[in-house]
C-alpha cells in the first residue's frame, strides 16, 4: 500500500515538528461521513488498500499543513482556536 514518493514513518517523542509538511490519514473505507469531513477540510485521497488482519479496507488521505507551520514558541501558535495569550484578561 506504500507510495514510494512518500517518506512515511511514525512520529516519535523528541522528533521536531518543524519539518512536517503533511499528515497522512488512514480511515476505514466504510467511514464515509468521516472521509467527507476530512475532504471538506482539504484532505485528498491518495490510496486504498487492505491491511493484514483488518476486516475493512483502508482509505489513505493526505492533509497538507500550513506553510510554514507556527513553531511552538511562536505566539500565534497559542492564539488559534480562540485561545487567549497567557496573562490576557
């Protein structure tokens, strides 16, 4: 099921997030509503496949990340989703 144009490996504690450009989403094919929601959010279908030992086929989608993604030290990183900066009233 792997696409040789992608370098895919699991995130591990201590990895830097600065180099991430996209997330791969693996969703069960029958989860139509979830896949439609992900598509509305900008995810694109990349592949389908069957994992050994799993009953449902998988749909792999790619979700591009913001370019550039704010670093965890960037104040804008903490202001998303309505979060107020620390110390504000």
